[in-house]
């Protein structure tokens, strides 16, 4: 291994950027401190205590960062063009109560003038349904960012994107203005063109009444944009109930001009492979906005598609603590950017499409990794912890796969002054004209960051022991997700017996990452907020709904089961729990029919899969909580959909689900079928949809032919399960009465739901001890 490292300077580039570097210190064989990769073991992020049958997790201070909630109601943001940028200021509300005509589509054509923006004059623009404006066509490919033009106009981001991170993905995708960009808003848009400006107004509500929603009744969100003929932009906020959104200007900034900050070089180490031997790390500033890091190796890096890249990790760390570290052992990075090699489906191998590839992660970083011969590069925004002109330490390492990963090579800390770079994210409530001009400028308003799910698991298991099959999380704070519900994940552990479950199309993985010796199986990814629809016992009295995806639509039908004429309590919560915990076993299998392998999923049962529930939860006819439908064969080439693939209201599990869960034998699974090439042809007298389709009969033996027998079999499979019900509070807080009462109500309903939908062939406890 190397004993020393050196830094070579590009004097011209460094002087232009005003950079100061120190000579680096002695090399030590210590990996980058305080890091956590995507599949590395979780860590404790809080303290644990029990409160009767609930687990209370109190987060460590700052464990999920800080919320930044919208604070511009009653104000106008004015952006005045200057050169290629904008001066910005926050002024008293300037509001035009005459909105003009309601829009029937997104496109607005200007007749009186062309609006100057992003280096062009535009005579048309796209007014997004969710509070944004876009101009022209999307730039680049879908792999270069999550943002693109939305179907409803304006811009769009990924369904599960956190606004705190998504704000940067809008950069250089399409010229855009985020007036109050918040996914899932709905309502009216208006346009009025005058001689000197065009006025665009939105009157929107947050989503209402659904399982993923936070409100049962519409909310008021009224804001407008004035685009002036001279290029001035005014964004005004009259009434805004929502607290999270992206606000700002996103002109294209794509000159690509680079200024070198530092070139960190290292001595050759002939004992390791060239793709692992760091020759140097170059740090540059692009367009004054982006920090770019290039790893140069002594041999060619593996190209994307090569299975050998899976698990390889290249990391660069940034440390601002004073005094700046000169040794690896004294470093405590504030931010780390990582390039990691992933296999098909995003894992280190396993099922799924696609080829092995590199993905970049870290605060402010863009996901795209570029390779060229001996180099890999990534770039992103200056992490929020750092300011322009600040001196920080930068260091890097390369790791090979393993548990834990092994450090193959590294470059120790070197001091760098962050000159010539400026973050475009600013506090819009306090911005002043003299702060500019800004090439682009925005602020992301958001709730607390999503936790690392492995951190949640490890916090519980380290404190209480490896005694849980499932973990469900609830909180009295919101996290940075537009949906109240949560995805799920887990290592697919084997329960108390600890052995792997096979024959279900999914394999056990990463137990050590979840701090489990073999038992833990599945969990929520994030906590569900106590104020969401999902955590309420029932809709408010008198709530009705015409949308059959919302539970209030079923008030009368489902009320017939109970003596008080009301819905079963916590119906939405049971939908979420049943569906997400069901992913521990489903829906990953395929079937081989007449020599053809037919996927029945993946992840959710295909819409055309006939998947009637064996033990219904509350209605005579239910489709599986995991998808599929209940299909009536009309014997004329058409099929009537008696229940669809949506999991509201809460439903039970199909015979196929129960087999995969180890609760029934293969001989108890009736033959079923899958419909393909579905074409809607109408509705029956009861409003059920009718489709033409191609019907293929499937048996459980067809599934076994692909996946093998489910093991352990029904006689030896786990029948008793335990779910840890965890309520999470912020540092220094105590769980509210509402949170405790609702979590307990969900806990009790979950025990009943499990017994009912498994035909009492299995039992569920919620013991924290």
C-alpha cells in the first residue's frame, strides 16, 4: 500500500478560480469515516422505549435533517433580468383579481409579444396543472434526470421523488418556471394576456379523500405569475394551504465552461488492479454552478454492462470541520458523493431487467455517471452544508464488494477553497436585489427527509432484539413524500426458524444490513403521518365520494357488516398493511404454460390475473390485496371485471398468495387464469367493466414448474407472526395522544385483519417484548 500522496496543481486554472490547497499528509489505511452505502448495515438513529404494546422511537437530533416549509403567503417574488441572470427580491403582495379565461389545456399562445426567457423569445408556453410553466421541448435523455415535460403541461418529477432532492433534477432539462410546483395538485388554470404582460393564475387543491392523501376535503392554493414583456417575472401567493413545493426560475445553463479547483494525485500501487488504483481525483466547477469530480484510475474502468462492476464503489468526501483534517482517521465528512455499481433491477445481481450500471448518489449529486477510458465522473450542486469561498477538505477512496466492503485505495484529505461556485438554492423569503444576479434561482420547501429504512430497522432491533417479522412505522411529523402511504422493503428473512423461503420468486438478501440474524422479513420504508387519511379510524361523518378508489364510496355497502352501520375501523390502514406486508411473498412468480413462461406480476399481480380472495375481509367478492382482479368469463370472448386490481377498500389474499405465504397446500389452490390483450368494450347493468381478452388457464403446478416447490411447505412453514408497531417522534418530543390512540387502533385492527384474511390458519401478535 502507498505511504504518501501528493497534490499536483494546474496553476493557471487554480489561480483563475482563486484556490488554495495544502500539501496532503501521511496516508493511513482507514476508510472514509461515518459513511453508509445503499446496502451497508443500518445504524441507530434514535432511542427506543416501549409503551404497552407500542414501540416508541425518539429520533436523534437532526436525524432526518430539518423541514423547510413554505413561507411566502401574502408576498410577491420579483425577478428582474440582468445580463444572463436575474436580480431577485421579495416584495408586498401584488395580486390581480381578474384572472381571465379558464384554460382547457396546457398550451398558451401569446399574440401581443414574445416573452424573453432562457436566451430565446417565446410566443407560446405550457402552463402545468401542478403549478409550473415550461417552454419548448425537454432537453437530453430520460437517463439524465428525473424531470421532463408533464402530461398536464409544465414539468413533472418521479412519483416518489423528495422535493428537497428533486429541485435540482429540474436544472437543464427544459426552460421552466416553478411558480408553486407541487405534484398531485388539481384544479383550474387561467390566462389573461395584456399588452405588456401575460397573467397566469392557478386555483388548486391538494388531492382529496384517497388512501395516499392528507385531507378529506379540498384545500385552497391560489397563486399567479406575471410574465412581463421586458422579461421581468413576478410570482405572487394569495392563499396557499400546502406547505411544500418547488419555487424558482430554471433557465437552461449549458455552456459547460469548466474551471479546475484541484487535482489530487497519488502514487502508483502495482499490487492492485488498474480500475481500483487511483491515479488522481480532479475537482472542477462547471458554469459556476456545478461541482464536478472525476476519478482517474491507472487502468481502464469497467464499462456499463460489465457484471464485474456490481458492488464497486468510488467515493469522494467533503469535510468542513475546523481544523481541517489532514489524516483519514481524523476526518468526519459532512457530505459524501458515491458512484456505485449496481446489477440488474438495481441490486447486486438478482431478478429484474436492465444491465449492470453505475449510479451516483449523495446530497445534491446528479445520478448520471460518465465513463471514458480510465475515468469516471459525476457532478452536482454544492452540498447545502458548504458556502462559496469556504475552505474544506476533500478526500476519496475506492472500495471492492464485500460485507463489509474492502478499501482498495484512497487519497487522504487535501484542503480546497470553494471559489468560483455558487449554489442556486436560496432563501426566497429574505433574498435581496444586491444578492444577485443569479443564473438560476430556486428554493425547495419540504418536510423532513425520508429515513434510511435500514436505520429504522436497526434502531429497533439493536434495542429490543431480533424478534420481529414485520415492522410498521407511524409518526406525528410528515416526511418529504407527496403520498401519505409508503412503499415497503426488507431482507426476506426466515422468521423464528431463520431459514430462507424458496419457491416464491424472490430470494433472501442483506440480513446483516437490517441487523437481523435471520428472522426479520419486511417493513414500511417510511413512517405514515398521523394526520393523513390513512391513520384515521374512518372518514369524517357525512363524507361521501363518487370515486370508487376512495373508501367513502363504500360507506353504505361496508357499513352493512357492522351493527352500527359504519365502516370497519382503519380501513385504509389495513389496505396499506395488508398490501405492503404481502410483498414479503408476492407478486414475483411466473408460470410455464405450454412451454411459454408467463410472468404473473411482477411486483403486483397483472391486471388480468384472476385472483379472487379465499377469505374475504369485508365484501363477498374481493380481488387480492396484491393486485389482479375477479373476472367473470362470459363465454363469448368477453370478461366482466367484478372487482379490480386496486387495494381500496381493504381486501384479503388470493389462493395463490396464501400458497406463497405457506398457509395452504398446492392442492388447495384452484386453477385460475390470466387475461392478456385486454380491450375495453363497455359496462354491464351494474357498472362493471367488460373487456375482450385472450384467456390462458394456469394451475399451481405451472407456477411450480418455474419457481420450484414452496419451501418450507405448508406443514413446516411459519404460522405465527409478530409485527412491531413503532411510533416515531422528533428529538425532544413525546408521542401525542392522537398518535398513540390511532397506532393502537391500527394495531388491534391488524390482528383481526390477519386472522380473518388467512382463514385463521395463521395468527399475528404485536408484542414489543
